[in-house]
């Protein structure tokens, strides 16, 4: 079940690469699915010795989403505000 789930997540990430918001979120999801797979496999086969590797992937996923919200999201909100401010309402003649 790990491989099909990961393949679908990677496919969705690839399909959404043109939308920066979806790209960052789907990349984090791929990292988290991989981390969960490593964690489960480590607990089942390796006496839970793979947990540090999965923790690294979880943290990288959080960093990816945090980077989006710290860097790209404010720029996007600023651009939207600027567009709204540029659109002046038309005043009707009395």
C-alpha cells in the first residue's frame, strides 16, 4: 500500500506544479507519506531503528510548508491587495 499511495502523491504534486501553493503543500504531503512509510517499516522490520530518518522527513515537510507561509504567502496577499487598491471604483455623475 505504500508504493501506490506514494505514486499518487507524486503524480498529484507533478500535476499541480504550476500552482505554487499546491506545489508546496503536495511536496510536504509526499515527504510526510514517505516519512510514515519509513516509520512503519522500521517499526515492523527493524526494531524501530529508522525513526530518526522519518523524523527528518517530517521536519523537512514542516519546513516546506513554513517556508511557503513565511515567504510566498505574504507576497501573494500583497499582490492581491495591490490589485484591489489599483481598481478604483467608478463614480457615477450626479
